[in-house]
């Protein structure tokens, strides 16, 4: 499945099964928190409410229902949730329009 949908904090964006979730959310104009982008810090963690991902081996602690968006590639349509409001990047929106 190449094209899929990602429902994030109630908002639906287009996604794919090739790129890390964090990159896809950024391309959709959202700005999840991150620091290392390689599974060390845990800043990009979010709850996986539905669907499945392939997650690389990571160093940061993640609860059983959480994934690190920088190291996780969607395997299916997803529903995820960050426990904070996601800022939107106006430049990404302009690039997509
Ligand atoms: S940004 Fe550090 S673990 Fe994802």
C-alpha cells in the first residue's frame, strides 16, 4: 500500500508507506516536536490509535501504544495522536497549494 491516509489529532492528511511518519506530517504542513530524528530522544512520540507501522530499533522509551514518528513508516492507514496541539507550517501549505 503506497498511498494511505493518516488521521492525526482528528485531521486527515495524505500519506504513504515509504517515508517516516514525521517527514510526512511535515510535508502536510504540520510541525510535530522533534530533536534527534533518529530514535534517541523520544520527542517525536505519539499514540498509535489505529493501524500499524514498521518502526526501526530505537533507543528512546516508548509505551506499548506509542511510536516514534521519526523512525516509523506506516504499513496501513493510521490514526495517531500527539498530546499537544500541532502547529501548522504556513510555508509547507503554500508549497502544497
Ligand atoms: S526525534 Fe528524537 S526520537 Fe524521534
